[in-house]
């Protein structure tokens, strides 16, 4: 799918408004989800799947149908296991939408960081997400793992990765976190 095809698909989806269809698995779902679902089933490349998932997950989120949204989050990870951003995004969304799946969310967050490290790409993005997920789920061992990756990545520069983010630091309980890691991470703010 080239950029013009993607843009046309996005416009088509947007123009559907709130039309719905019946799904045997998920009840009434947006027509846009059905169309994207069908396109997904016919996708032949990971890039095409990734583009469709981006639109599909947005439409599922708008539908407020958690079962539908979680189904496609998990399916996106299964179908794109080498994409650290997909895995990290799914981990974060699962942690928020289905806190009872905390082990799954934490496992996916770790898998996203591991994949990013292997690819040497999006390491700070995935480790930052792992830190946020760990705080959300009150898992300080996972937080320490994420901070360790972020600190050890301090001297690496990647064009596609993000700058260090510190929005979550004020929520860290310093009594429960590795004090050395927290100190080193805070020092990156002034670097």
C-alpha cells in the first residue's frame, strides 16, 4: 500500500461515520472495522499489515468495545512479532484496558524492549513505555529493568528514536526503586 492508497483508505474510513454492522464474535461493530478487518485478512506484507493495524486499532478504540480492541491488539502482536512499536503499544493498551492481564502487559513490554535492543532501534521509546507500564501496574522490578536499559543507552544516538522523557519520574517512589538507577536517569535530564 503506497502513501496515496493509505490516505484514500483513511478518508474512506473517516467518511463512514457511525455506520455499524453485526459481528458474530463482538456484537455490533463499526462498519469501518469490518472493512479494515477484511483488508487485514488479505494483506500480504508486514508493512501493509502495519498500516492497516494503525487504522484498525484506532477504529476499535473509538468503538469502546474492549473485547474487539483487545482481540486486535493481541492479533497485531502475533502477526507482527518483530515490530517493537506494535508490541510496546499493545503492552501499554492492555495494561490500561485490561489491568487483570498485568503479566501479559509486563511480558509484552519486556519483549518490545528486547526486540528494540536486537534491532538497535526505538530503544528509548520501548524502555520508556516499559517504565510507564511498570508504574501503572506497580511493578518496581520492571521499572528498574527499564531504567537500566535507558541509562545504559545514554551515549547512543538514533535518528528514529525519541529523546529521553521524564514525565513519569515524579511518580516513582524512590524508596522502592534502585536509587543509583534513578539518580543516573535523572542526570540525563541535564545532559
